[in-house]
């Protein structure tokens, strides 16, 4: 969705800028762009399965460490 706004003859730049920003705001282009940018897709069936299997593996590992009396594993931060 492209918007073309041209400067009118004899219009100063601040007036043009004001008119252009208000036109863009009213058109809803920014709102739709933000919606597209931050939209998260639902995980598909394969992704849900992988996540569930990973969760089960982690729970088994934690339970085993508890059973053996070992301290819990610290989560490492990735930067």
C-alpha cells in the first residue's frame, strides 16, 4: 500500500511535512505495518511436537537430578 504525496506549489516544507504525516496517519499504513511486524504465527503440528518432546526430556533430566540429590542445572544466558 504505497502513498504518494507531492509538495504543492508555494507550500513551505514544514506545512508539507505536517500535511504528509497527517495523511499517512489517517491512511492506516503505519498501523497495518506494526501489526504485520509483531504478529506471531501459531506453531504448526511439527513445532508443537518438537516442543513437547523437548519439555518431556527436560523434565526427565530434572527429575533424575533430584532423585540423585544433585543441584539443579543453572540456565545459561545466551547473548
